[in-house]
C-alpha cells in the first residue's frame, strides 16, 4: 500500500555515465495547437510505484507505475 503522503510525478532525469550527476529534462508541449510551452515534465500522466531495472551496460530503465488517481482511491496491486 502506498502512504497517503506519496505524490506521483512525471519529471524525467538524465544521469551522467558515472551516476553522480543528474539533470532535470525539459520538454516542449504544444498548447491549443497555437503555441509551445517548455516545461520540466513529460507528456504522460504522473505515475508512482513504477518498476526499474539496470541492464548490462548499467543503464537504468524505469517502466510501468500507477496513475495518481489509482493511489488516491486506495487501489492495490
């Protein structure tokens, strides 16, 4: 069960090869088909409780997760 204080996010971070430094990534989003906005969030819905795995090269891949609304309603896996 996820604590009530947990928050879902949709930010994306890029790590340096040694894993010491991290940079928050910025994305361009089209608004109302008229103008672009650059924001520090991805286009997908905020998620939490995602899985992660490191491959043979040391790259971490994050996948899955639950939408914030699912956690708020108290659903479980």
